[in-house]
């Protein structure tokens, strides 16, 4: 979408066809609307008016291990929608607004050769596509990232999480996300996020190094919380699971890894830009996508696709996101396994108006 007026020929390749599911908590942060507006106000209007398969989210309820709770109301309201629907909506909007895009679906990228003169993508079915630059928006297990001079992965710091859809969870707080930190399941968090038609996205996630050290089975942990936690299990007594529990990785930000190379730019999860404290990554994926588009326009103007020129893209992304990602990473580290600290922090945030206002600005 951000290249809609650039006049460039774009080939969009995805191993899936749309609509396709994506394992996610389905909370769509408010910065998504800011990105859409910054590209073109009409895109955000379309999202607000025509995308109906969403609920508005006005805040988040945090529940500490001692069950102290704190309601944070968002400065700008967000939404929640199944990624099946939200991504399909974005897909259609992107195709509609850019007549220079050809979409190749059901096409897995198998390898990439990036040379000084062009970049060639080879698909699993043997087809090849040549271009001037490739943007890797190919998620946590990015193939494109492997072609960087120093491919990175913050394996230990990343998060893994599982989620399932449930109908009829009781006592849902209207328009609120719920994040529970649960005794015996730390450091990690359990969530219940509201969706249309009385459905909820219910999930549990943890930092990888704890999953490995403690041999945690996330799917079992999710089931145990739902069946055994005294505050949570009564709310699921009439609830039914829709489908199965599915899991995926969350590549988190906080380090200044190189996210570009010769004729290569990475966005979103491929660039490890997820908020390590909350697990949100949709907003940063879209912010980096918009920046990649701006940088590509500059690259074509300067006819320069070199690694040294593309460092400008890294700088653009990190000057916007790295400060917050580092704070979020630090927050994740200091609260991990410190039950008393989370109880203490949530009590004081809920009792102190000044701290509430400060925290509010952070979300
Ligand atoms: C359990 C869980 C809960 C989460 N909850 C939230 C949340 O509530 N809110 C939030 O903001 N974020 C959340 N996230 C993070 C969020 O899902 C990601 O940050 C976001 O989807 C990143 O978008 P992306 O476009 O970078 O990657 P993706 O959404 O993963 O998209 C990657 C695309 O690349 C395609 N692809 C991959 N490999 C290839 C290949 N070889 N060839 C061709 N195509 C390929 C895929 O089919 C896919 O369409 C959660 C993540 C998980 C796992």
C-alpha cells in the first residue's frame, strides 16, 4: 500500500493464499491506524467503516499473581479481529489501491540470490523471479533473512506462545483485553482477548529460555490454567473450544541487529521487531513496512541498492522503534520470575494516579 503511488512493478509472493490464518492473539494495536493514516487517510477510514469483523478495544486489565488487578485505558483505542479476517482485508485493500502489484499465492520461496546487479527469487515449483530489491516480510522463520551478511536470531530471548478460540467465556469485560500473570506459570502470561460473536482468543506465552530450561509444554500449560486456576476455570465451565490449540514463535526486538543487506530489507517478524513485554508485533510490522517503502523510493531515485545505502533503512526503523523495544526488553527481564515485583507494581500502578497516567502513555 505504501508503494501505491511509486509507479514500481511489484511482485508479491506468499506461500499461502488469502484468506489464511495466522497464529496470533488478534489484538490490533492502535498504531496500525496511525500507519494506515500516514499512507492515506482513506485507508484508515476503510478499516474503521468497512472492516466489520472486529471489536473495539478500549483498554487492558492486568491481573497479578495475587489477583490484584489494574485496568489501563488506552489513550487511542485499538481493536481485536481474527487474523484470518484482518489480513484478508489488508490483502484486498493492498491489491485494490495498487494496480502495479501482481500477487503469486501458494508459492513458497525456496532460495534467493542477491548480487550487485539484481536479486533472483526461486520458488519451490522451480519458477524464478528477478527484481531490483526484495523485502522480506516472511515472518519468524524468514528465508530472506538467511541472505543477510550476518543472519541473526535472538533464540533465547524470543517468546513462544499458543492460542485457541473459545466461545462463551463468562464474565468478559466489555471492550477490554485481559492479561493474567499466574502463580506457578511464571514468567509468562495468559490472555483472554474479546472477538466478535462472543468468541475469545485465549492463549499463553513464555520466553524461550524458560520453556527450554523447565521443559514446559505450552499447550498443556494453557489447558491446566483453564481447568485448574480458581479464578479462571469457572469462567470456562460453559465455554467450548472452536478448533485446536496452535502455537508459533514471537521474534522479539531490543537489539540492533542488521535488518538490511545488498538489495534486501526485512520487515516485521523477519526483522525481530515484536514488543518483548506484550508480544505485540502487528503495529511494528506495519511501521517497518511503511519505512521500507519510503526507503525503496529513495533507492530507485538514487539507483542505489547496496548494503551501505540500505543501512539508512536500519537507521530509520531503529530511530523510531529501538528505544521503546529496549525498555520493553528490560521490563520483560526484570519482571521475569519476580512474582513479588509484579504484585507490588500492579498494586502501586492501580493506586497512584500519576503512575497510571505515565503507564498509559506507554501503551
Ligand atoms: C501466539 C501469538 C500471539 C500473538 N499475539 C499478538 C497480538 O495480540 N497482537 C500483536 O500485535 N501481535 C501479536 N503477535 C505477533 C504477530 O503475530 C506478528 O508480529 C505479526 O504477525 C508479524 O507480521 P509479519 O507480516 O512480519 O509476519 P507474518 O504475519 O508471520 O506473515 C508472514 C507471511 O509470510 C509468508 N511466508 C513465510 N515464509 C514464506 C516463504 N518461504 N515463501 C513465501 N511466503 C512465506 C506467510 O505465509 C505469511 O503470510 C502474536 C504472535 C503469536 C505467535
